């Protein structure tokens, strides 16, 4: 597969924008493809970094004369947060548009810098989506190794690439940003977090296992969120007069990177790990599609105190005064045969008067579609196809 031949499904916004995404997802490649002749500033270039870090006002002089409405690209904007003040001024005075990419929002948040006061929209860049490589998509390979472009391109070097990703990116970038005083405790945490992909987080247990203070656990997860390595999936709380789980689950942005962090690259992937990887793949496609159609529906999971759980809840219509919320419920199973008992949590939620379940969906790794009354069961690839046809969110 040649990644340069794959068209990424992201439309250029009509005005200045931030493009955030983990390193290795293809942001720079995409920016150079869609802005082939526009001024391009790569802040990983040491000489350019040193000049603009010392003299941000030199940016205008380096750009030169451009007509109103022209585009300027700045890659890795978090390297020089103060440069955003100059970008703001040039947007106002010159009428230029800026494409500003970054693999970490931490420095921007920490330094409380000018985020252009609403003059730039935000887009997220993901690893490859099924919809972008549909004709050559290998489900079993993607399940085990993830969707990073290099992993999908150089399949024979997958373990080396993922190992290097953790060693040279995660470890060095975290160290470079100076967000932890000691790297060793963070690396112990990182290994545990890799094994907890897709799980509800118990900070006290992690603290004991990693031999780190309880307060550090929250700090380390915050680092992972800010460096875009993962995010929390919130618990859905429709307040249906039952005790509902409030703790979120944590998902890595890519199951292959989680596997590398967990130290499992050279171990056979067991069924439990593959189940979490499958949920990670599904969540990835849901997020990708959510941005693609600019729907931004809330995505969460649901669990009661008695252990009844639904993997994904998509809130297609929020609760309003005198109006019940509408949701799509999805259950994901790493199984080649569908067991009808897996439908019970969703059917139980559907029976509550305080919520409207628009769709009840099961996903599994078998071959056949099923329709049990209003409950639809899809093989995983069929689900992806229906998702990108617009048949899941109720668009």
C-alpha cells in the first residue's frame, strides 16, 4: 500500500483552523498535499524554531507579501505558543488564513496562550479510517496492530515501528516537554495504562501497581489526554432511577500503540486484549464519522451498579424541557457467533420511559446479519459500511 495514494477524508475549513492529532497520523503529509504551494513553516526545523522563538514578529517578514485570503501553514505550533499572538495580528491586519497543526495541546493550555479568540476552528486528525482504505482494509491485521499510516503501509515492519513510536515519541516527547520530573514512574504508569485500554479506571489500584502517588495517576492521565494519546469515554447518566456508573473508561487513540506501551508487541494477542482492541476500532470509526459529518453527537458508555453495561451510547438528541433524550445503543462482541443474551442490556434500557432508544445494534466478528425484531446485528465490516452510508447515527 502506498499511503501517498490514499485520499484523507478531511475537508479544508473555509477559515483559519487548528489541526490537532497524535504524531504519526499523517497531519504533515496531508497539509503538504492540500497546501502544496503555500508558505509552510515546520517548527521541528531547528534553525526556524530558534529564529521564531526569539523573534516571533519576524514571521510576517519571512512570509512576505500575500493577497488577502491567502493561506499560511505552521506545523507543530505548540513548539512556540507565543507565536499565536503574531498569527492573531496577521489574521486581523492582513486577512490571511492559517492552518496550525499540533501533536500536543498541553503547552498551549499550560501557558494560557492566545487561541485566536474564536478566529480559528478546531479539527482533529485521526489514524486511517476504514472509509479511507476500504478496498484494502484488513480487519484482523488492523485489530492487532492498529491504524497508524506507517503500520498500514509497512506491514513487515509493524513491531519495529510501534516500538520506535513508544521509545522515540512517547518517552522522548514527554521528557522534552518536561511534564514529569522523573521519567521512570511515568513509564511504569504507561505500561499499566497500555494494558487498561478500554477499561474503567481505578486510580488507587494503578497507584499501588505502578508505585506512584495517587495524585500522580490523575496527572499522568491528563498528560496522555493533552498529548492526544488517549481520551476518556464518559459514563452516560440518563437518571432513570437506577444507580448508574459515573467513572469513565480510558481508550488509547490507537490499539497498536496501546499494545506497544503494554509491552505486548511480541506476545500473542489474547482474546481479552482483542476484545478491547475491537472496541477501540469501533470507537475510532464513530469519532471519525462524527467529525466527518460535523454532527458531534455525544458518545459514551452505560453501566448500572448491578453490572448491566452497554458499550456505546450515541446521544442523537439531548434531553430538553418536556423532551426525552434520543440515543443509539451499540453492543460490541469479539465472537464469531451472536448470543441473544447480549441484547438484554440494550433492550432493558429501551423499556425505560425516560429515554427513547432509536436504534439497537449489535456488532460481532461473524459473517451474517440478523434482525431480531428491532435489534440489528452486523458483522464488523458491515457495520462500518452502514456507518459511512449514514445509517447508524440516524442522520
